[in-house]
């Protein structure tokens, strides 16, 4: 089973190599966006997109509502684990 974490693309750092900065719960990291770009949606148009990130790759786009809900659930799970 894989776990994709929602994050929002805030910057395209290298359009040629399809690299971007994503923010996940306040943490910024570089990811590869090759799986989500094409001629209709080039790298430059990805800023602001919500994506599922898995092992450093944006696997697919998701809507903001689903991203926020998923992040909330992950936070609740983390809080439960602290009490465990």
C-alpha cells in the first residue's frame, strides 16, 4: 500500500527537469512533477495545484477540499499515535 500526502505546489524550481517546491503542512520540499505535466498543463501552470506526493513525486492532482480533509485526518491520526 502507498500513502500519498497532499501538498500545494508553490514554486517551479526547474521547468526543464520538471522540479517544483511543494508545501505540506508548512514544510517545503522539492518534488518531481513529471507525472502531472503535459502539453495542456505545462510546469509553469502547476503553481497553486494541490497534488498527492509519494516518494518525492507528485503522482496526481487533487482538489483543495480533498487535500485539506486528508491533511486534517492525517493530523488526527498523528495526535492519536502520540497518546498511544
